[in-house]
């Protein structure tokens, strides 16, 4: 699911290979693409990828670039108490952004916290702890994105951890 449109992972992988990236892989049907690039500029990579996706798919797709070590840092960041994370029914989502939101936006998001939802913003990520099943929260990724005022893409923390386990090379 890319930008509200369904894109098959093999098609997405082929698009990245056509740009010239090496060792291109997709992880489950999550929209995550792992690849090797000689470029050291995340901004340049992002522009290149977004241009190719727009040309191939016919619509804008905002991308979020992280290195595997950066993803490991995100997976290991401790916003919430471990006991909260281990409670049955609780789910931690990680939202990736291209820039840190302004202080006022972070304060506005913090004011939305309630008995079901809790939030923590750290650098270019927002951590969203949902204390009940998906149908019981009134919040959505879109609401959080609007509140922060920057594009955000959310992944279950389990997916983030899978990336780290599979791709982190010591």
C-alpha cells in the first residue's frame, strides 16, 4: 500500500532496480524497500526515488529514507515502559517523518494522549502506543499526521524489528 494505492511488491522492487539500486528486497507487503546505494545523501536518494515512482505510477509517493543502523536506533528507542509494551492488546506503532515536527505540534499531539493512546516524538519518529485493539481507538495515522503538520508513514514496531533482525550486519 503506497500512498493509498496498492502496488505489488515485485513491481515496487522492479522500480527500484530500474533506478540502479543493488540488492533490492521488499519486506512483506509493507511498502518497505531495502536496497544498497553508493549515494551518501538521503535527500538525493529520496528525490530520485520519488521522481521514478511518480513517473512509473502516475501519482506522488512520499518516501522516507533510513539506513539500517538508523532503523535499529528507532527499534531500540525506549519511549514507553516495557510493561506497557508487553501487555496483551497493546500495540506500538512507529511513524517515520522526513523532519522533526515543530515544538507546538509535538505539544498538540501530546495533548491528545488518553487512556487508549499515548505518543512520544523523538527526532524524526513518532511512537504511538495503542492500549487496545485497533477498532477501539478513535485516532488514525492521518489524524496524527495532520496534528504534527508533516507527512508520516506508520509501521507496526514488529515490522521495524524484523527489518533490524534481517538486515543489520555487525
